[in-house]
C-alpha cells in the first residue's frame, strides 16, 4: 500500500488542515529510503482545472457585493460585481478592435484599477497579457513589444518623469503620423495595431480610454472555451543579467499557486479565524508576487485588496495599513524596511492597525529584519516565501504556526504538489543539508520563454526540471533555505563564500540597516569580498569600525576587504531587487580611482 493510500484511511478528521498536511509529509518522509536532497509537497487536496476568468466569474456569482478592490490614490472602490461591469466594457472594446484568442495585449502602466480590469478581461477572452515595467525606456520597450509580438497596448500619457507618447515615438518616429482612433502601422513594431492612452487628451494615431470604451458600446463578444494550460500572462524577468526574458505563465499554474499560497495562510472565502482579510499591495502588478498575492490571491479567496499608490511609497502603504485596517502585508525585504522606517516614527496613537501576517519574498529576509518586525507588530506574524517568476511564483512558504526560529532560519516548507531537488555541478543530487542548485518540477512551471526556444531548453531540461540558478539547501523535513544566486557565490583563493552568510552577520552591527555583499575581481585571490552598507538614521560608522567589529567573530577571509557606506541607497530594479552587478561595477570604479 502506498503512503498516499495509507494517508487516506488514517483518521485525521479532528486535526487542522495544516496539521493533517504536516503529518502526511512526515509519514511519507519516514518511509523514504533516500538521503538525497529531494522533497515533494504531498497533498490530499487535488489540483483544480482553474482559469483566471472562470474563478472570477464564480466569485462574482457567489459574493457580488463584497468589496474587491480599493485604489486609494485614485479614490476608487469596486465590489466584485462592479469590477465585473468594468471587465465587460473592456472585453467589448477588445473584441471591437479585432483581438482574437492568443493575441498579446501589453499593459505599460503603474498600479491602478484599470490594471486589474485588464488582467481579468484578457484572461476571459483567452488573450495573453504582457506586463511591461512602467519605467522602461525606448530600447527596453522595443525589445518587449517585438519579442512578445504585442498587438494592442494599454498605457498612460504621463507618469512621474515618463512621457509615454514620446518614448513610443523614439521607438518609431512615424508612429503618430496618422489620425486619432485609427490602427497603428509601424515598420519597427509590425504586430502593434492599437494603442490606448488612459487620458482625456486625443493623441494622433491612438485612442484615449473613453473613445476606446465607446468602440465597444454596441459590440457583443463570446467567451471562448479557455483551457487551464493555455498561456495567459507574460512576465518579464528582472533583467539584472542581460535582456529580460518573457516567461509565459498559464491559468492552471497561476491560479493553483495562488490558491496554495492562500491555503498555507489558512484563508478560505476571504476569512480565517473569523477575520475578513484585506491585502495591502505595495508591489507592482507587473511583478510576479504583485500579480499572484496582490491580485489573484484576493480574487480566489473573495478577499479585498488595497492599492496604496501607483508606485511604491512607504508613507502611502503605512496610511493604508492604519486607516484601511489591512490584515496582510507583503513585499520584498526592502519594502518592509522602508515601511517600518515610516511606521516607527508615527506617534503611538496613529500606530493602531489590524495586521496579522507579513509575507516576505523576492529576496531572503534576514533574521534581524524579522525580529524588528515582530517587535513593531507584536500581533502579527512575519512569514517567508520563496520562488521565481518562472514558477508562478511560489515553491516554498512558511506555515502560520511555524516557530519564529523556523521562519528565521528557512524559506519555508515545500508547496503542495511541487517537487524540488538540489544538485551539484554534474547534475547529481546532493545529501540533505548540502548546498547546490535548486531544481523545481510540477504544475507551477512556466510554459516556456515566449519566442525563445533555446533559452527555454537551457532552463527546463528534458525531464521537466526547471533549473533556478539558486544556491539552496534542502532538509529532510521538507523545509529549505536560500543560500544565494549561483552567479553571486564568491570564490576567494579557492574558498566558496556565500554572500548571505556575511550579510546576516554584518546586519547584526547596531549601526547598520542594510548590507549587500558581492565579489569583485582580484589578480591574486581571483575574487575579493566587497560590502555596500546603509547606516541607520542618525548613526555614524566607518569601514574601520565594521572591520574591527567583525574581527574574531567571523573567519578572516569572510571579512570584506572593501566596505562602502552608501548614502544614496542601493541601485534597484523596479521590482525591488538590488542590482549586485551594478554595485560591483561601481565598487571597481571607486577602487580604480584610489590607485
């Protein structure tokens, strides 16, 4: 009899879903002969044939009057029924301009209500939404639109310093040389046929939003029989190394993964332990976690999501936490650091909040940051999750009843229905507890890189394993920990050094707020350790102070040879990831100027 069969006949009805799940995994593990780094998220809860549009339609029928979206910076609030009405309008107009199932629709704008409408409308019609970073300039935009063969583009006229018509004109100087409300004809971007600006102004060669919506006023559309494994979202990788790749994600992977994340939090029908949950989403919707946790998760659980601002503003996020009484906050460690810096300066009377969970992902959250969060939000629990764009995105996540020590020391437990293994440079599995490259397999793996078969084959092998490029450690109990990116490992004089270990140590210094450790070329040692440091407000610390603090506490070869105090922060991608390659370039320039 298999472990799964035994599990079905065990009397576990009186236990919580989480405890049943843990007992099942421990039972399976204890009967496993292998000591190799392989785990599988066994679950008695089957995967479901979800589509984004299908799930949304069901929720509208079940809870039409429940609040779904609050866009604070736009002063807009939508119930599920009201959002359905907006989605219907956009679907009619997409149909009116001739978009067909499988066509790509680009969205090039910051967080807003229209973004949510586009996510659902494109999914309903079987279109593929192409998420484009609103900070992109002409070369990046051209790469995105041509690689994804975008046929229709939704954008703004202006945002911050960005003038979007001018950027498009840099890509194709002739793009606006035609009347308003006519199809685009571009030799540079041959697939692009329609551009819609969310603006009241009329721009030659394009639609404004109201004119576009008017096109569909008398138009009807039929909803195709969209299949769960069809691609529905193109997410571009962060582009920290080389040009961004277009990861094509499907309905099945995205929705089952969002469901698994919510299930791990214990949220069903928007409620856990009698609490109707509200999500604070400070992350960009073009980011994998912003989409999954900040849009699809609230949708599938009938919860409310609040957008504090068009782009990340710590003060706006804190305002939402305290005034909208959000119960869940998620983001990268940098987002948490910035929000807590604002929150701790509020007077005690303004700090009242209902926060229950903080989800940290996108990069490893240090134990120092977790401790600070627990002290600042004593009624809330910070949890880790780990994943990547290509895995829809989450593959590991903490349980809500994990101990603080477990949350601080791991990236969480393997997600339901997901396989993971850790291999050496020859592709052989390493023993549990040994670092190597993390490979992921299962329903959550992307369909592939759009229009890039070569890169797809490099990333997903013939057995279906996705090679993450992450240094990872797996433990026998199903938990894992992120050591760093393979390309970030520093090889100094033959010693393999992991930047995260050194970063965690340096963050224990009382005057240091954030640290990034990276390698730079060295003629003698091959590579040397370099650190960029952000000092806490009001504190003063020197390179010599940090080296003196480190001496005798960590091995001498782990103490950075070069330490830079950064007054202007770290160079970041728009998704909140630190650009270590850029830090390394800056460090080499600084060192060169001193010699």
